C-alpha cells in the first residue's frame, strides 16, 4: 500500500510562505535545499532548478510533511473561483486555535479566519500566501475523530 509522504505547494515567494507555515502555524523546517533535476520532464515548465523546503514536526517527520516548492518559472493561478473545484481542495492540520489564530493575525498572514463547529469540533479555515485553503482542526478534534469515524458524532 502506498503511504503519504508529503504534500507540495508551489510558491513564488518561499520567505512569505515560511512566515505562514513556520512562524504562524509552528511547523519546523526539516529540510531546505535547492536541487538541479529534470523538473521540466517531471512537472512541466522550463526551470531545471527547484528549491524544496520540507516543514513538519522535526521529532516526528512521519506525521506528515508540507513541502514548499519554488521554481523560477512558477506562474500565478489562472482563475479565481469562489467554491471547490475538482482536484486539490485543502490541507488540514491539527492546531490549538486559541494559540494559532492570534499568532497568524499578529503576523498579518492567513486572512480573516472562518471559524465554525462541525460535529463538536471547532474548525478554522485560513489561506496560505499562495491561496491554498488550510483547515485547522482544534486539538480537541484528535479525541473526537474516533467518534466521528464511528458515525456517532
């Protein structure tokens, strides 16, 4: 069976993205390296240079990694839509909302959070500097996941 290793976010400004992911959400930088490779063959575009920044929990990298990918040929999104589209929808993380949301606001990143309760779990949706929706599940969600999975929520 395949196991999830990481999810990648293309960025034109990795430093601003680091303010959100590292400083705002508290993820550790696990790796920051620039690679030469056959990126045009693998992913399209023209640049053979790729900067890869792995973020996650340094003491437990198997818990999931967010990769910021910066290439010289990264383009802006072609269209802005207000709702879900087929394909990638969001990244979801556990977080202490009472700590993380004020920190994001103080850093001026994430935008105005949308906060709601679903099945007894408080959720917030913010956006990273690249426009990626990020769902933050309050830490209490870790305890409630079994109840939701069993359909008792």
